[in-house]
């Protein structure tokens, strides 16, 4: 098969110092498997490197950092073929709608944003979720080293606070760990404070240790209509699963998640992941899977198997390159 992959790829980092470096390392590794002439640079070096190397394709991750407002017009005017991989849709669409005209290809991790960007005149818009970094998120080598029955790792957005308050009486009696920024804002904080570990915003490097040591990992998606932190005036509803979905499953741990419309596209509910749609259903399923150990472990194993087959960065990079017509990429 003829090799149509780009001869040179320039991958520009997000410029975000937390969490993203781990994603960037995984993307770079996968890009270099396809093309050893892939270079990764930070935004400050983007223009100088592009003009020197003259890549066939430039990929930008996130693009939300302020530097890109001055970088992308230069790269566009220089005639480079560029792609933007958006990772936080639809939460910042008030911002991203002004960024996308500078790119030839738009990849969004949320399925419901495709029509939004096409409505802005972007012709090449594709759904491309993030994935699991297998070098970081991998199964524990130790058997059944559980510290917690339940855990949740993440920022206390409005909807998450509301949900945890609604189950506070139940989880107060459980061996649960809640880790992240803003949880002191719970109405029932005093009841749960011994089970909460407060962290600065976005400091979640230790998420892995909680995932592998928890019987039931709770996944609560962020609300697209959060008034305090979102920039989503168009009120675009979020359809797609978050990255936590892939990361929990990648370590072979059991996950109980609230429902996003496209969850079934990635995992079969009740077989490779488990879902809930209300506080009462959450409690019912949490109790069931704490008691039914083998069933819980089988779903976790099925989720791991599906992740390794379909939700790695190797797979995503092949998808990305096929979307931009560099067909014939195999890995």
C-alpha cells in the first residue's frame, strides 16, 4: 500500500502545565510510530520551528492558551496545513468559535459540537475523543489491594456538588474517598469532611492510585450549563464521555458513570461499564456491585479489553490521519 502519511509533522503542545503533558507525551509517542519525523514543541517555539522545518502537517492540542492568538495567523498566512484537537468541548465554545477559522481541520472530543463548528463555516470537522495513556494508566500488578469501596476524583462543579449532597446520607456510612478542588462547598461537608481530600485546582496526578485501589470508581460528568465556570453561551449539550471514562477502564477498574448520549458508542453498558441516571439508581447499583464481586470484576475486565482494542492514542492517531486523507496508516 502506498504510504501517504505526511513526511514531516509538527505537534504543538497545549501550553497548559498540568495534566496535558501526560496526554502530549502519549500523542507524540503515537505520532512517532507512524512518522519518526514528528517534532513536538511548546507554543513559544512554534513559529520558528515551523518556518525552519516546513512540516506537511501541524497539529495543535487544545489551542486555548493565549499564545495561539498570535501564533496561528502567522502559520495560516505561511500556508501550512493545520489541525486543532479540541479537548474541552462544549465548555469553552465562546472562546473556541474564534479560534477555529485559523485551522484547516477541527477535531473535537464532543460529538455534539460538530454541527456548531460546521455552522461557523468549518468544512473539515471530525469527532475525535481523547484516550487512555497506557504508559500511565495500566492495571495494578497487585491483586485486590482495595483501600476504598467508592471514590471520586475531580473538581466540585455545581452538578457534582448537587449529586454528592443528594447521596450524602448513603455515602456517609461507606468507605468512600472524594478528592479534588472545591468540595468544601458541599452543603453536607461537615458530614463528609473526614472522607474528603481537598486539592488545588487541577492537581490530579495521583488519580491512578485511587482508580486501582477502589472497588467502584464514580464518574460524574461536568454539566454543560454550569453558570460559574463555563463559557458556553450557545448552551450546547455535551454528548460525549470524558477522559476519565477511558482512564478508569484502562487500569482494569470498575466504573459507575452517569450517562452521556454516546457512552454506548465506546462501551456496552452492563457489560464493559455500568451507568446510573439518578441518585436512587446509583445507590442501588453501588450496593449491588459491592456485593457481587465476580460480576463487578468481569465488567472491569471487559472494559479494559475494549479500551486496549479501541481507545488508545495509537488508535486515535490513525483515525486523525485518516480523516485528513493520509489514508493507509496502519499500526
